[in-house]
C-alpha cells in the first residue's frame, strides 16, 4: 500500500517543521513517477563531532556530483535529492564515499564512527502517493 508523500516525509524527517515538509512536498511534486529520490535524515551526533559546515559540504556533494556546474538535484534543501536513475543514485553514493569517507560508517574502524545520516529511498508512484524505505547500508563502507 502506498502512502501520501507528506506522510512519508513526516516519517523520514520527523524534526522538520510543517513549513519545511510543505517545501519538500512541493519539491517532490516536480519529480517524475518512479524516479528515485534520496532523502537524508541528518545524524546530529555526526554533526556535533564534525561541524555543520562539514555536513553542508557533504550534502552539497550529493546535490552536485555528476551534474553540470550550477545544477543541483536538491533545490538547495540539503535533504531531498532527485536522481534520474537508481544507477545514478548509487554512482553518486560511491563517489561521495571516496570524496568524504568520514561521512560513512566503517564497521572495522576504531574508535567507532558515526554515519552522517540515515538514507531513505522514496519513489513517487502517483500525484500524491509514494513508496519509501530506509536503506540501512547506504552509509556503511563496504
């Protein structure tokens, strides 16, 4: 069963204000059906350890990697990233892992690391309906 897109956004970004949810919902209205969307819920422990400007640097990399200069896939939200294909999404993930490995969790590292956030993959399946789920391996170094 598919859920309303706003409900999906509330689940994925519980800290977001009603205004932000409305903004992200409008952003998702521009996404084609079945296009993959990556939504990153930030890990506040990572931000406390690495600073918010470093968080922004990594999110900006997700927003611009593989795109022409001055193009973004997030409309400057730093949370919601629209990809044209699943292959593009995971290619960007691999590129960001190489560019910013500290954003990813390495299960063998000591001391234990924090991932930069939680990744959710959302697929719009209608005007206001979506399917979504957490990718709990997205920020794990393989």
